[in-house]
């Protein structure tokens, strides 16, 4: 009888949160929160200047870290297009993120390396985070982005600034997964965009070799 009572007492003293399954979601949420702060997601989304009912695309969306913030910014009547070309990896993760967070206004799109497959002339904003340097045929990609944006729509590009290869040709930079802000600005201006702002030290982490820059572009409105 004493052994039975002792077992019951031990069980009653165990904390309810002792289960690994109960603590896993909290750990995942805190990891995302840390990534959001480190990548300044709030500032990036703010740069898109989205309003309720806006339509926006995230090109190279990866695991969908930005999608919850974009979904909130667009609102229930808005639309978010989460695009990637990695069908087995990123696209699967995006579907899981959208379903898990119940993001009813987010649509996952499988694009191609030079075409994000976006609807024409419907977007108020396009986001490219650590994606632009990966696009080999950037001219064709920018043509599609330009066509997808409404006049006055914004293109926000965040990428990593090279250090050792800063003065080298584009190919030398991009093979190291970086690209100079000045080079990207020049290329995107040639595609017809105008620059609203540029921050070469948007994220400046001394513990990393590369600094993240951010440039906000706009598709010009037609002259009256």
C-alpha cells in the first residue's frame, strides 16, 4: 500500500510541462521570433507600404518566415503570393507554414528560375530577400516583376554586400552568394524602376562577413 501511495505522490509532483511534445511549439515560436528580429522583418514589410487589401509577392520565399507578417499587412481582403522554385524543399515548407498558421490569404506558387509566375499588373509590392543574387537571368526576371506590379508599386530588395569581391565582376560576387548594392541598383534601374531609398548597412553584424543592404524601388506611374 505504501509503494502505491508513493507512486501516486511522485506522479502528482511531476510538472505538466515535462512532456517534450508540449514544449516543442514554444521553442519553435521563439526561434522564429529571434529570426524576425535579426532580419528586421517588421522594417522590411513596412518598406513595402502595403495597405489593407493590398497584393504582394515574396519571390524566393524559402520556408515562409515573412509570410505571416505579409499576410497581416495585406489583411483579409488582400493577397500574398509566396513563390519559390524549390519544389521538394521550399514549396513543401511553404504549404506547411500556410496551413499551420491558417493563412487564408496566402497562395503558394511554384516559379521558374527566371519567371515567378505572378499575375500581371495586380501587385502593390514585390519582395526579394537574399534572392536577387541567385537569379542568373536577372533581366528576364525583372521584366516579369515589372509587368506584375501596378504603376507606383514597390520592389523591395534585401541582399548581402560583398567585401572581398566588392570590386569584382558580377559572376565573382554571385558565386559567393553576395552582390554589391550599387551593382543591383544599376541593373534594376535599367529595368525601368526608380529608387526611393537605399541603405547599404540595413543589417550590419560585425560577427558576419557580409552586411545586408536594402533598396526600395518603385515602378513609375505613367505620365499624364
